[in-house]
């Protein structure tokens, strides 16, 4: 089912979700005990090591290693030079599923080049030292956006592995619009590769660039995660009034820039998804927008009633947005203010939620049930 605007507003009223997130009072409504671990210079993403220490990327190009028990913060050297500015810089970090055997980590970042900038994904061997830091060795770029363009927006470049060690990358459309529908560009796509960057078997399209593509027509897809059935969910920042939660299907076309539940920021209208049934409509969308920065599908036991829910970190909504997924439908169930733009949410091995606040001095917070 697809929510029309009026339905979305009605649901927002029913669920108590506020059109103005600032009216949600964090202290009274918070379901969390919050522990602040340490702070960072513009943190963007985090990943857990097997020993529960945490890698945190900082947008200007620093990779930090944090011990949440001692709060000690070390540095991992060897990060490639990143193009910092606007939405661009150091992006995501993810461990190879067999990290314990191969010590491989994957990073994404904006890089400069002829024509402007573009996202790149590299893999490297993480070599830790005994003083709380380490180095990246054998850094190898295994994927790039197919064109470098001017401007510093919509890189997205989220990295995710599935249990078969297949690598998924969300590639933003770089504010270029039409490339999201072009199979000679990998902008505005969900990318599926082997762990060495070669094209994975079974992808739905052909062509030099097209063969990387699993799904197309996405705008600024900052979050992707699998549910326990192995289905891939995606959140993307839409235009004015058009943030989306999508269920990603093989070969699916999600419509950007031809359709959207929102309109262009200069006020020009964009037809809704229901005007073009060949495009897959979002399972939920937001107007006003929440500015989704990442998503997890919760798989832990600590927040027992949230299992299978999408937990979306939000910049504009300054907190977490919890979405209940029932079969193929999704609806916002709760909006939890954290009083600051939230850049990333991840689930720890104990089921706790770990979030990064956005911007200068952004903190790493551990959230457990109150
Ligand atoms: Ca769409």
C-alpha cells in the first residue's frame, strides 16, 4: 500500500508524530538511557570491531578508533586524501564479513578529479597497534562514481555487506537528476558488487556501468540495511516534501527525477509516483521532510518490541524516527528527539543503539532502554 499525503498526515496525528519535531520533548518522551562516550570533528559513520571497539570516520579525512570502556580515542593513519566541502568528505566505513580472517575494511569518500568530485570506495587492510591506533595498508580503490561533477551534494556512498560477502553501495545522484535514469551512469543507483569491486553475478542489467546496478532512480540514498528476511530497505533524502523509505527490488526503478512525493525546492511540481505505475512507490514518505541520514533494521533483543523496525537517524528531525514494518507496508510509529541533528545510527552486538551527532563536536552516544 502507498500512503497518500492525507493518509500520511492522518497517521502522523494518530501516532503522535509531530509535523514540527522541535515540539517533541526529549527528556519526557525519551525511551533511552543515554551515555556519551566521546566527541569528534564532524563524525559521519561508525563500525564495530569484533572486540567492540569502534571505528569512527570524521568528514575531513580522519579515521578514529574508540574504546567505549575507557573512552580512549586513537587514530588510524593511511586514509586517502578526501575532497572536503559541502556534503562531501570522508564517508562510510564497514568491515568485511570475514574481517577476523582478512582484516579488510571498506571506506567511502569524496575524491577530487577532472570535472569536480565523485564518490569512491576503497578497501584496505587494518593493522592495529598496541597503543589504541593503527594504520590502513594496501589501500585499493575498488569502485568510483562514473562521472565527476561540480558541486558537493548527494554522494550518499553508504557501504553494506550481506552475509554472502556481496558489497552493496548506495550511490547518490550528485544533484544531476537525469543520470539516475541512465544506465551509462552509476549515479542515483543501488550498486551490487563482489568484495573486490568486480560485478556480482546475477545483477539484472548489462553494460559496462549498467552491470553494476541492482536498482535505479534514487536521489540521495544515505541509508541501506537488510531485514531478517534478507530484504533490502533504503532511505533517501527527497526534494521538498519527499523523503522516502523504499523496499529495494532487483531491477526496480524508484522514479527519481521523474516522480516524487515532493516538489523541487524552487517550487516546481514533480508528479507523484502514482502517476507512473512503472516506478516503485516508497513504503513511507515524509512531508515535512525528516532528512534521513542512515537506517538500520533493528535485529536485537534489548529493545524487544522494536525488532524488525526501521530506525532512521534524522538530521532535520534531530533524532530517531522509528518505522514499523508489517509485511510490505511501513508506517512511522515514533519520533524520538535527541535535540541535535543525528548523522548515523548503528546497532551494537548487545542490541544497544549507537548514534553519532552531526557537525563539530558531534558526540558518540550509546542508547539503552530506560
Ligand atoms: Ca522514489
